[in-house]
């Protein structure tokens, strides 16, 4: 029974990865450090398609299914759960190209946003401003109040 739960968990991780692959680059627009794991996810996604590699999650799913007494896998995750379900199989290349375009747009948007933020930070530094803890521009620091000390 535990291996069936493991199989379900692995399937959930696979779907989460695909969702992250498509949309994760946009997270970097808000959280710039998120670009690094998304770059890794994008490189891995490209490698799987271009190199016709089998994802380790597919191996793990196959193993957990066999441990649960089920038949092993004869197809990969995309072949079983995405093609023919989310889009018709004959549009696989279109779906892959669309995914690549979405990822590249998210990366381009990230670069444009970072460039604007850096330019604004440079302008602020020239005006005596300061960035917040995320590197975002906050405006000039308010003047410090002088308070009278009472003895």
C-alpha cells in the first residue's frame, strides 16, 4: 500500500515540475533568485527532449509501481498523462515549441526587469537613496530627526 502512495507522490512531483517549467520563470520577476532553479529546470527539460533522456522520476515511478505489484511502465510520463489528454498527440512539437517560447519570454522579462531595477538603483544612489533588502528601489532615505536629550 505504501508504494502506491509513493507512486502518487512521484506523479504529483512530475506534474509540479511541468507546471514549474512553464510558469516558474515568471516567479523570478518578483523573486530574482528564483531564476537559478528555473534555469536548471529549463536546461533539464531541454535535455530530456533533445537528448531523448528518461527522467529519473519516470524510473522512480516504474520502480514504485513494480514494488506495489503492478506492471512496469511502457511509456514515459508525458506519453501517458499529457499527450492525448492536454493536447492531441499530433501537436506534441507545437506544445514543446509553445513551452519553449513561454520559458524564453519569462527569462527575457526577467532580464528586462532586472535591467530596469539596476538602472533605478543607480539613479537612487546618485540621489542619495537606498535599496530595500530585496534590491528594489525605495526612494531617498527620510531625514533623521534630531531629538533633544533630557538629562
